[in-house]
């Protein structure tokens, strides 16, 4: 896919944090009951698996694990599954979660303290502030373990927190040709008073087979400017 070429721009082996979000035309990621499989079509899902195969770690919040119970592996395309990282500050994740299944892939749980009782994964301690676990501290902890290319996959609150902290280099938004009319919104960032405060990344768009449209949003140039 042409959009994947953007993963190789700049330093090919340098640090990179990307995020992805799949949503409807009206910016919803799920219905009011939480149903979200599958808003996006199969080609969009292939793109997500391509992303996983190109990074060292895939990061999700515990809410996504509880709601969707994802495997977080590469199955739809050839490639290596990245390390699985779950942000779980209060120990809510079930020990039967699918992402904890042993398959030879490294598994990490991000906590403010070392007390996750499982032999299946490693705990990475990140200090907790009043606003929660700091996205930059999470990235630093992962990079210290050798994970330089990081995918923030979900859910929407986790992606939003990393974007609000200016901790994301690229955001991939997959928009499906469907209108839900209600339900859970995608990005939710701190309110702004003027349009001059809006984020304005460099954006490329790609029409995918099946009707989904991929928006490749680069924040690096905006920060450098």
C-alpha cells in the first residue's frame, strides 16, 4: 500500500510513534452499545495488520482489552507480530485475555507499580500523575527496552491522550462509508477557543478498495514549524 511508504520516511531505523483510528463518516468508533466489529472493511483491516507488522510494539489501553479482547497479532498479512503492550494502571485486565496467550511474543503491562500477578508478561513501571500515566514516560520506557517503532492502536481515549500530549508522529485515520448517527466518538482532545489552536497536520488521503478512505496525518512538520 502506498501509505505504508510513509513509515520509511526520514531515518529508517529511528524512533517513530504512530497511531491509528477506525471510524464512521460521522466520527464514531462504536454504537451506543459498544458494537464496533466491523465498522471498517477488510482492506482497512489489512492495513492495520500491515502496520502491526512494521512496528516493534503495539499499545492498547485496558478498556480495549476488556471491550474487544483482541489478539493484537499479525494474521491477515505476512510479517512478524510486534510486542504487545497493555496500559492497565489499576489491574483490570483478566488473566484470560487473549493478548496474554503465550506465542513467543513479548508481552508488557504498563503499571504505576510492580504488582501485576502474571507469569505471562512483564511489568513496566511508569509514574502516575494526577492526569494518569504520562504518554511520554510510556514511550521512553518502551524505547529503553529496544522498541523504537511504536503503534498506539486503541482505544480512542488512549489515542487521544497520546495526541493531546504531542507524543504521536503520525496518525492514520481509516474512515468507513457508513453513518452511525450516534455512539462513541473517535478523537476527544482538550477544548480550544480559537481555530488558530487547532491541530493542522500534513495530510495525504488514499481511497481503499471497498470504500474506506485512509487519512495519513503527519504531525512532525507541524511541531518542527
